[in-house]
C-alpha cells in the first residue's frame, strides 16, 4: 500500500506532503509516514530543514475518528509530535484550510508555523467530550499563553490565522497562492538558527485569577459538560510543572473522559448526524433535480427565516404575500436580522446587500412559476394548505418540488390536492428558521425518491442537519413532545409546581423546562380565543391575558428584562383548578417527573421506530439534539435510554401505568439497545 505521506527534496529542504483525502485525518498510515519522514530528515546530512504541508483542501483536520474505540496502532500521535519537536533540524508547518485537533498539535510540535490568511486553527476535541491528547494542553499555553489556550481548548471554536499570529501561534503569514514556496524560503532562512524553538521547553506565564475568571465568564455555556471543566483543570494544575509531568496529567484526563458516558454520547451524535443523511432505499447516485430558484409562500416569522437560509447560501428567492404591508414587514425583518449579524461582525455590509439583492418580494402568486422548489409557510390549517397546493398545481412548472413547512399536518392529505403527489414533500423548519439547524424532511407515501434526494442535498447547501420522518401527527420531534407536555400538565394538577417541573428539566441539561418553553413560545398558541370558554389552567391564563414573555406574564411573572419569577396568581389558579376537578394530591418527587415526562418520550420514540416513522434510533437523537435543545452530552433520548438501561425505563413506565411500546419490551427481552 502506498503511503499517504511523500517526501521531495527542494535543494537542502525536505518537503513532506500528506495526501489523505478528504481532510488529511491523522490515521495510522499518516502517522507512520510522518515518523519516517522526520527520520529521513535527520539521517541525511545534505538536508538542512523540512516543511510539512498537505495536499487537497486542508492541513491535517484532526484525528481519524474511525480509530476511536479500537486498539491504537503505533506510533500514536503523542509519539509522532514528540519526534517532530525533537528533530535536530528545523521543521516548518505550512498551514492552509484548517489545522484542527491533532492537526493543530502537529503544527505546535513544529519549530515554526507559516499559514495563509484564510487558514484556521482550533482544538475542537471538547465537542466530542474529550481533550487534546497529544500535548495540546501543554504546548499551546507555552506558545500562545494560558488565556488563548483556554479559549481554544475549552470552547473548541477555531480562530483565524491572523488571531493565531497575534497570539504567537503563527510565526508568519504566506500568500494565499504561494504557501509552499513561502514555507520553503522560510525554512531555508531559519535552517541555521539555533537553539531551535521547542514549545515544550518554553515557560508558562499566567496572570492571577485567569482560571476563575474564565470559568465565571463561560459558566452558562459549559454547564453540565465534563470536558471543558477537565481541560481547565489540566491546564491549571500543570502551570509551572515540567512538560513531561504535564503531558502525563493530560493523558490521565484524556483517558478519564474517553471512557465516560458524555464522550460516548457526543461521539454517538457526531456519527448519527452523518448517518441521518443516508436514506435506506434511495441510491446515493440518484439524479438530483436542479434547484436554481426557491419560492416561499408567506413572509411571516417562518417564511422570512426560511428565505434567509437560501439567500445566505446564494440561492435566489421569490417570496409571496397576500398584502403589501405584510410583505414589507416581512422583508424589513429579514433586512434587520441581516444588519444585526453585520453589526456583530458575522457579515459584511456587502454580504447583506448581496443576500437582499437575491430576494424578489411579490404579491403575484403566478411569479412562483419560475421556481424549482416552492415552500409553503402559512399557518397550520389543512383547508388553507390544500387550497394553496391546489393552486400551486396549476402554476408550478413540471418537475418543481412542492414542500410544506407544516409541523403536524398530514403531508399525504396535502399532496392529494395536487395531480403530482410525487413532487410533494414536507420540509419542517424549526423556529427561528434562520438559526435552528434541524430540518425534518417528511416523506409522503408517494414522494419520489429523486425529490427526497434533492431536498436532502438542498438541506446540506443551506447548512441544515436533515432527518427523514414518515407521515404521522407531529412527525418525530413534536410527536415525542406531546407525552412530555401532557404529563407535565397532569403533574401540575397532582401537586407539582411549574418551577419544580422546569427545574428538573434544566438540571437534566435542557435549556428550559416545559412551562418556561410555553411562556417563550406563547401560551396563547393554539388557543381558541374565547375568554368565556375556560376548560383548563392554560385557558384561564390566556383569558387573563397571561400569554407568556411577550405579555410579561404566563406561567411565570416577568420583569422588564424578561427575568422570570414564580407567580402568586398562577399558584392560585392551579389551586383553584385542583379543587374544581377534585384531582387527588401527592408529594411529586423529581424522580417521578423524570419517569413521567422523559421516559414517556423514549416510549413514544420506540413507537415511532416500530411504525417505521423514523429510519433509525440515532435519527431520533439527532432531531432532539438539533431541534429541541436536548443536552448533547446525553446523546439524545434513545441513547440516553440505553445509558439508563431499557429495563429501568420499562419499570418506570409500568410503575405509572403507561402502555409500553412493544419494541421497547422486545429490546429488554433480547438484552438489546437502541444504539
């Protein structure tokens, strides 16, 4: 087998090249090749220095994740980076694309680093629930300072080459088109410089209070996660210690994390996201339909957000409304959102104008005839949707894909309003649609395979994580949300408070609990709007104008900054309803809340799988991570159930008299897991 690492002499400089598509992952063959190349450099007296570079679109973008959980093939990356740093002759890293994780650690082990301005550096291991395991926590503080190392390693977000240069991680910038030549010239210039700057030999300087300040500043972001806390501890505990002692502490921390449930959960989601893109019965080489222009019906919150996804990806959008003021309001909100992003430095003013320049606002429904994909984003009413699709059937060009953004309704019934049900599909975006990553693709009974393949491809282009769902009420995510909401409301009647129920969910790792979520979304969503018809606690809140955060009162009272506090009035309303209905009271424990609101979700997930409404358990996990804020360190509801033990879940469901899904029972009997 030919090695992905090749060497070539440029006079007295050895150019070491990795060509391991797609991202030059640091697999065993790459590590062996690098090790051999450094040996070649030091064994040949005619060579004075080396350059490590990569072919393709990027420098080493990290470890080969497929090796996780398997016996390590020698040499391991820690050995390779030590070999590079110990070289008697200078080694220059020539970085383009991204130097991530192990790639960043390779660059740190080199004596000098040169990068193109568009390059990025990062240590994203924390996003897989682990820490940099090849000296990253030790070399980076020595090269670029403790604060910079904490930012990179404990947060996991990459930085630009310019920011890396300002911190001392990059020695110089190269021309975008002359990296190799500039790196060779730099290596030649530094060939005789001694002593060689070895990162492991540099002292670490640290400002007092830096660790406490960093913990405080990032407490919300890092709540519940093991890996960031361990990374901070490793760097803090090894400041001032010899490098050898520091890497031993790093190794111990790495092993502790990689053996833990959180890392297993986060790696599960990493692979699950990639698996979700595959549709079992749709061949990968399916011919896609060309999508050159997208139509969106409705310029409200959803329609505007959906449009922004396409505009940001450079795809022109025709957006249709019924009235000019609604159209102006919708496009105005879109521009405001873009300008907000520009103010935060996420876009340039030119990019804002470029995106808005691709938008064609219109009141003329017939303008949709030029679109290849048309997405309906009007309110949830079957008659309205069928009327729209009937109209689209006469206007849309042959082969145009007709999609509905419905979050609950039957796609097959919507498709029946057309003479082309094969072209109809659900594209359920999550609010705010320009921010949330999840896209549920709902496959109708007659949806054509090339339509599915095309919308999955479009999802990738607009940077969404797409999951295929079957036709059932609420699809995957909202269907599983229903038992949680039903039980939360019952628990309220039986003795729990909104605060207790929400607290259990927040402590579990959710961004908010069911009642906080209700207040944020609007308690009045789906309300019948008749203040004289009061049939539940929610009806009464609505009748009293307690519609949630937007009104400063819902299940909670809110101050002018929307900070919640328990509401005496809500406590009264709940007490009145308990008395009125004669609901028996008991002391509700936190354990009962978990069993009745979270185990029931797992049970519903099992029913979804049983009915073939989701392709795989991991798809359900992806929906909940990206659409509902399920904590990634718990790996999604089905993975979490595996970690709790399916037997325990079944016992908890039976204790409260729930009908247990047959698939869940079968798995327990066979000793199987969902994932």
